[in-house]
């Protein structure tokens, strides 16, 4: 199951690992992504900490952690192909993976239905 933030990030939990990325809506709003700065393996983050940054033809912005945890993997493909965020935001364009997170962090996030209702209010 995926969880979403109001900042258009998603978190998908599989066993004890949480994958983080941008929603399809965010990828559409960003425009063509040209650069992504990602965290390092074993870095620890709290909710709201800066994970990295993203640049596109429309925006340059920081990326903030939607949950607390420890980075266990980053999507190395984004270094050479940041456009994966545009092409496959909720699959191949994931940003990073975390372990040691508190499942209670997910309680403040939206499920897919609530997120779709939320983005309907933005248009």
C-alpha cells in the first residue's frame, strides 16, 4: 500500500523497508526533471529533514523526508537518468529506501483515495 503526503511524495512499505518517491501528479507539475540530489546510504533522517533536491525546467526545490529512518538504498539510475521521475514516477523513478522507520509515521499520511481527493482540490 502506498501512502502520500501533501507535498506529493509517496511512501510504500514492503516488509521492513519503505520506498520514497514523487507522485505522478508531482512529476507532471515539475516539468522535465534535469537533476536530482539524493542522500547517502546509512544517513539518518527525521520527518521534515532535507533529503536532497530536485531541479526541472519549472522549479528547483528541496526534497523533505516524509518519515524518519535510515537510508538503505538510493536510486542510482537517477544520476544518469533523472527523467525517470517523469517517465515512471511511482515505479522506476523512486528516490530512496529507508529502514528503521516507525510505522506510526505513516498514520499522518494519506491513502491513495484520500490523496486523489486532495489533488482534486488543487485544480
